[in-house]
C-alpha cells in the first residue's frame, strides 16, 4: 500500500534535505518531484551560476596577471567548454543527491501532484489516478521566474534566469531587466566574460534590499567595470528585429540587444487543489506560522512557496526544523526546536565584487532600535587583501549603542560570501562587542577586516586612521 508517515512535495534544497533528515530519524518518507532532485538551486540556479562565477573570476584574474608579474598572452574564451563544465558540475552534484536517496532507500516519485484530499487518518495524495496516503505533508513546491505582462519568455532572445543558462554561445550584447540579486549576478558574470551589458532597474538602486551604502558602492563598481546602468527606469515596450530586440525605456531611450534577461523576481508555484479542506494562501504564497505550520493540521510548507526569504539555505533550515517537529511528535522525542528568525539568515550575492549581509541594515536598525553605532573597515588597510590585489570594499558593522549587541553586518569585496559566515555566527548567537573581544582572529586573513570593523564601533580599530 502506498502509505507513508510523511510525503514531501518538491525535491529542492528544502524538500530533499528534510527527506534525508526524516530518514535519519527512522521516519518513512516519500518525495514527489517532477524533475530531478535538487530543485532550481542545484539544476538551474545556485550551482550552475557559481560555476560560471568561478570562470568569470579566473578570466578576470588572468587578464590582470601582469600586475602580479605574470605575463600571459593570447587569452581566449571557449564558451562551449565553459558551458559543458557547468553542466558537469551540476550533474555531479545532482547525481550525488540521487545516489544518497538510493542508498537511504527514500522513495522518489517523478510525478506532478495536483490534488490532496483530507481524510480521517491524514491526507490522500492523488497522482494520475494513483492514490498515496500520508500522516504528514510538507509542501516544498518552490518558485519560478516572473514575466513582464508584455514581454514573455520565448527561449530565444527573451530569457529567464533558467533559460539563460542554456545558452551555448556568448551574445555580443545583453540587457538585463531587473537589478536585483539574480540580474546583477548574471550581468557581472557576462560582463567579465567580455559581453556588452546594460541593466534596466525601476528602483533608484541595485539590490534594493541591501544596506544603501552597499548598494551604492556596488553600482559604482559595476559602472567602473563597464556595465551601463539605467536606474529609476522602466521598460515600456519592445520590438523584435533580425539581430535581436529593441527595448523602449521610460526615459525615452531605446536599447538594442542580442539577448534580454528578464529578472524581475520570482513567484510561488502552488498548483495543488485541496479537497475537504482549504489551504490558507495569500498572493500565491502559503501562509505559515513561526514553525512552518500551515492552517491545516499536519501540513507544513517550506522554501520559496512560503515567500519568507527566497534563499536555498532558508528552505533547508526550515525543512530541518520541520523534521525535528515531526520526530518529536511521532517518536515522543524532546529535540529542542528553534523558532526561525529570518533576520539571522545571511544573504549572498556573487557579483564582482561580492556582497553579503546578515541582520539589519543601518536604516532598519535606526528605525527599530533608535540609538546605534556603526563601525567600518576597508579592504585597502588589510595585509592579506593587499597581497591578493583585492583592495576594493569594506566591512560595515551595526550595533546597539546601549547594549553593544551586534545588529547587522554588511560586506562588499572579495570573498564577502565566505566572510559572512563569521558574521552569521555573531548575529545568530546575539553576540556583543565584548563577546567579539574574546575571539582571536588569525593573521594574515581577510577575517581581520571583520574584527577591525567591530573594533571600530568603539573607535579602537588598530589599523584605521
């Protein structure tokens, strides 16, 4: 009989992680995933783009190698091989997850769930006239790229973030509509690979959810690298031509491009009909409480479909918490279940330069906590950064003036996405300035920039004038 304790709908970084944890707890679980395990992140998002980020970084370093006394001539790009390498990285990681599922004997049904019915003993999942039964259901159906109403994806020259990864050749000109995280990452990658890139953003700054000082500095850096920015500008219409697309902007300008990436955000995927019950949904997103519970008994939702914080590691952490809750209920355990604080979750953007943040921005901290102090320290005053030739950027730390509790950390510069892990620990443990004083940072490392930014909160940074 097709009966499981838990059925998870969606095998992305939320669904597959929670499935493995439930299996580790000895709880019978099955996953419904219409494509391959790993979801958007492993197959069409985080992993393939980071493969391209590495290539873009390496190519840029090679072009600047003369500054390090290394002469390299006739450097060329073979994008076909770059594209194939990206696919190999994805295949290795996805097949690895699939292998883990096989070894752990976790059942995966490659089916689309369209209907769930509430029954006395739980839930009936109906797929192609086949019935499956579960005591618990975890909705992890994810999200998809948004379209502009008048510019729809065509898999040719108007592309989504998924479709652009299928390109086997570099375009001569790319216009990115949307200056958020995904748009800026792709703009940065293709700019470094020699593509003429322009960004059109409706808001007055790039990656608007970041601290304003970080957003401003990112815009300056991207412009310096040759990316043309059109801020406070909308796309009003377009025209297809033999060589690509002409975009008509609200500023009155027209831009011609070979390819257009539309990156204006993502929307939830929730196409399941519920019978004998009604799932609470608002603007397409599934409403959850602080422990990922929906309004339906024993039905949880995790990841992008909740609209809380559309990051892969958010989905994974939500899934692990749900697994702990189910373990406690089924096996009468007493696992300490945390209440997820989304302000303690780091965010990373793999542009050139990288940016990363955790906690409150300066504006948010001022509005919520009133009296705050701000410490900053530049890469240009750090020995390791100087040796690396990575002097652009800074670390910014925000703390309460009264309690000295660290409220936010914002980084722009090389390896910002690695440095933010330290800040994530400090924010997660609700550390104060005095707590950080107990920590010894290794020398010479970029992590010392974080240390000196914290010291600067009290104007005690040793290497800052």
